C-alpha cells in the first residue's frame, strides 16, 4: 500500500469499465486441490492477497513445490494427497479459510500439525469444524479459550459420516468434504440452507465424483452433498474468475449514484455468490449480467449496473449465507438508500476478522447515520446525507473498503485508518480507485464508451433510452 490510511472525498459519477482480482475463495481451493492432485497444475489469475498466499505457504511447509512463474500464475506440483510433517507451526495469517479447510486435510495425515495465525484469527472459534472432524475420528485440540486457535491436529485414519451442519457454512462443508476424500465409505454433508458451492464445483472439475444438486439452490430447502472416499484428484490447469465480493464495492458505488454506469468484466457469476445483485435489484438498481462462459465448473461473465435512487430492503434468513461477505458494503447501500434497511440472522458477523456488526454500526453513526444494532444484525435508517469522518478499519479489509465507498458519497473528507488489511483480499483496491478517478476526470462530460450487453439476463428496471 502507498500509505496506511485512505483519504477520500466525494467521488465522480462512475462512467467506466473495470476488472477485479481473482476470486479469493476459489484461489484458496485451487491451491489446495492442486496440491492434493496427482500431477502438475497451472493456476492463472490467482489472487496474490495475503490470505491466499498464506494457503500457498502452508502447503510449501507440507512439502509441496509451488512456483510463481509470473504475477498471478502458480505452478503446483501435486503430491497425491500425501504430505510431509511440517517442521514448525503452520501460520495461517488472517485466513479462516486456510485454517478451517486445512484442518480437514491434515486430520487424515499420519503426523501431528499445529495451526496458528494472527491475533484476529486466534480469536475466532473453531468448534464448528472441530466437532464434525472429531466425529470422523480426528484428534483436534484447541489451545485457546472457547475452542479458539492454535489448533493441534493429530492426524490418522478417518471414517465417513453423515453430518447435519447447524448453520449453512461453506468452510465447514468444505473441511468435511476434504476430510471425506481420505475416509472409508461415503461422507455426506446436509446443510439447512444452501451455502456457496465452489468446493463441490471444483472437486467435480478435478474429476472427483459427487452426488449433489447441480441446479441453482432453493432457499429454505436442505442441501445434501455426498462424496465417496479414496478418490484421486486428477491434475488439471485452472483459471480463477474475478471475485464478485471485490466487485460488490464498485457495484454499490455506482448503484447509489444517479448517472453512473459501470461495467465489470471477467467476474465470477456462480449463483451461490450473486446474492449481492439480488439485494441491489430489490433496492431499485438497474443491473444486467451475462454469463459468457462456464469454465472449470465456474460461470463467468460481465455485470453492468446503472446508478439511481435506491430504497431500503430486508436481508435475512436463507439469503444470509450467500451475502455474508458483502454485508459491510450492503450496509453502506442501506445508508445511501431511502427508508429502512434491515439485516437479520447474521450473527456470524460477530466472529469475523472483527465484530462486523459493531464495527459497521459504530462507523455509520460517526458518518451521521441512524443505526439500531441487534445481536444478529442491524436496522439502518437511510436517506440522510453522509458526512465525512475519521474511521477505524478495525484491521478488517471489508470494513476498510466498504467505508471507502461510503466516503465517496459523503460531504467533506473521510479518513480510513489502518488500511494495510486491504492487502488480505484486494491488493489493487487503492490503485483501482485512483484509476477510476483519473479515467473519469479525462472523460469529463463526454459520453463514455462502454461495451453493451445483450439482454440475456436483465434484473431491475429496464435501462432508460
């Protein structure tokens, strides 16, 4: 980063097109599945954020050769799922994904591992992965109070189970499925609601046989995924699509600004990740999305959004698992919309990189927004003009970026402190912001040249001619 703080003033009307970095969730899994494979895999458009680099470093400690041949390209030499004991504790950094998913893999290895991380990660409870993995025969002990890391994992033989997750969680599901690759018999995960399904799609791409519903998940319907043990992951090259969670910040920046028009190219459009679009459409946004290709199991394409007046909505229930990472920026959209936006059933936000519910509520109040905080969410009364303020990031990348977007819509100057955390998921965020300002300044009031989309998938009001 150029500095450890962002200084933001009211931004221009967005009239541009951009791309976003590789998907964080998919980049983690690409390294993991490539390491488990039986040969050499080339991963392109890999997200070189700190979280994903923690996953790569962890597998290097386990004896996997991983070469970076050029920016965003990783060559992973798979080891047939057999690893060597690490010489020291594995540092997962700030990445809960690294720790939880690796727990499933390490539970089956014939050695003892210790997983640790930074202060934030060491404060996050791990009971939700410890419990099912223990049922499979793993020996896992949390050294911290309340089942928090570091984790001591004594690997060994595993047995297949059927596990009903108490809440929909892609990380818990993925940890169990990865452990199930080593188990005797068929491992089944039953979720009360659909969570993001990158692990299932990618396992199938790497030629692992699964039994699961391949249609778009239905809200309120249980999701069941089964996997037979002792399957070999085949080595295959993989290209990571752009991250819709990163795109979400720019989508909200444009949606809340009348006259804006933004096109985002090469972005992942997995139906379990496009909840942010559903929310913005309910709020009155004009959105068009087109899936251009389904490559390696992941749909990818373009999103076009036009700015206008937003109105409040309710986000709750089965919708929450698939917008959980976007709640900070959705809260900003709520502050910029007319009326009330209510977020419920999102208690998981209390144990993310920070207590995101408290952090969002506190920072919005500093910007002059009325917020009522609940144990599992909040009510935001929008429609008032935001005022610039000096805001902490709480060391949380999504809080830092969300309130940067808020600053673009606020009077005066907004200062976001401690923004180095943005490197965990979006290393190019600051440069993209600067580039947007530069391009819009050069255009001045000229009509922007933006690629047009067909109407294969259009949401919200039709575009005005």
